[in-house]
C-alpha cells in the first residue's frame, strides 16, 4: 500500500459517536417564529465537547482529543415543512448558498459536512466544563461554535427560528429559549432576522472561520477522501444525526506538507493528543465502567493511528 493509501486506511479506522449538539430541522406542529433567549450559564448545553476550527484545534490541542467528523446533510426542498412551516424558495436558496460555502457535494443531492470535533467518553460532559458548571476556556477565548449557541452557523439566518424551535426542546430543563410572546429574555430571533447584534456578528465570524478552513484544508481533504467515500457501505455508515469520526491522520498529512504548519508542528499536535488519550484511557481504567468500553476501544485505535504517524513526521 502506498503512503496515501496507508494514511487513508489509518483514517478509516473509525468510530461513530452521536452528539447531542447536532440539530436537524424537522417537520412538527407549528411553532413560534420569534424567540427570546436568556442564558443562565447552567452548563446544560456543554454535555458534549464542541466543534472546532483548525486554529482552535491547534490552540486547544492539550485540552481536547480531536477527530475528523463526517456527517450527511440533506438540503431542504421548497414546500418541505420545517418546524410546522413550509420552506419557501428563499429558504432553500439561502441554505443552498451557505452549504456551497461551508459543505461539500455528496451522492444523491446530499451534502457532506467535514468537521473538526473535540471528543470524549459519551458518558462525560465537555472536558472544558469546570466543576462550577462554567466554561474554563471562557477567558482563553472559547470555541466559536460555543459563542453562537443556541444558534447554528450551518443554517442561514432566516432559518434560525427553526433551529431555536428544535433546540428549545433539548434545552428544556434550562428553559433559556422561549417564544418571544412569553416576555422572558432578550429578543434573539424575529421571523427571518437575527435581531441580537452580538449573535449576528458571532454567526458571521463562525461562518467566515469555517469557510476559511474549507479553503485552507477542507477541499484538499475532501479530494483525499473522495475514493473512500465512493464505497457504498462506508457512505451508508455516515449519519445525519451525529458524526462518523476518524482519526485526524489525513488532515495532519496535508498540514505536514504545508509550510504554514510543517511536520514539526504536526508532531507537536500528535504528541499532545497522545498525552490526552493516554490520560483518558488511564482514567477510564480507574472508573471501571462497562459503558466506557466501546469508546476505550476507539481511543486505542486513535492512539495507534497517531503513533504510526510520528515516525513519518520525524523523517
Ligand atoms: S443550556 Fe441554555 S442556559 Fe444553560 S448554558 Fe446552555 S444556553 Fe445557557
Ligand atoms: S468549550 Fe466551554 S462553552 Fe464550549 S462546550 Fe465546552 S464547556 Fe461548554
């Protein structure tokens, strides 16, 4: 097997982890189109680690175990009910424009999301969540994906009302999202507009960072994975809810060849990841919980993939 083939084989030793912060727009009874939001920093939405940009993945290499996540995204069709309202032509066009900017073409009209994911045992919360229920990365500049919560940068502004309708159920215990008519919190969404200036700005910042990542490494990685993704059996395993996760080996191969990063920076990243994985495995061994076993197996596979990369980065 050639060098690229070995990298792809290592990358495709994969795991599938559902993530509760994935939202999908779906049909249900009609909901409000104006929403207010009042965050009490209860930490409930920090039950899974966040999606990251490349800059964040490198910055937080000692905080998060990082994988590549693949997700199948089905675009809206005009007339399709979304949270009780039929999507119109403008909804479809806005979503299509955003998907072209941030996602990748895939089979049968679907789109493919390729994301950098922080990951941890499914039985645990985000590792950056402090014992006091607050984010320990707040002062270091927490990930952009966290800044935009409860919104979703992968949906256009005019569909954020559907994002909030979907998430209000998931955040029900926190009760931080409410129809504006209820009079609680600050108006965040009014129909097709994000009315909160700070959130509108953060959404744009997050989309710009994701688009920059797509240009910098996403398109090249998509090309690298294209052959593997033609495998019908593999494509069938890529979910819509959650991510099919693979070790970041093919991305590191790209970055190692990029003078902006190079092999030494990639080796530093791999060593930081191996230290985190070893610590996570040791902690799991102490916990002795049967529920940890599948993820322990996956972490061991990741460690093996990372270790096999180190000599090639040093060569
Ligand atoms: S669940 Fe709601 S109130 Fe709690 S931290 Fe998340 S956004 Fe804030
Ligand atoms: S990084 Fe901070 S804000 Fe983001 S999910 Fe983790 S604890 Fe929550």
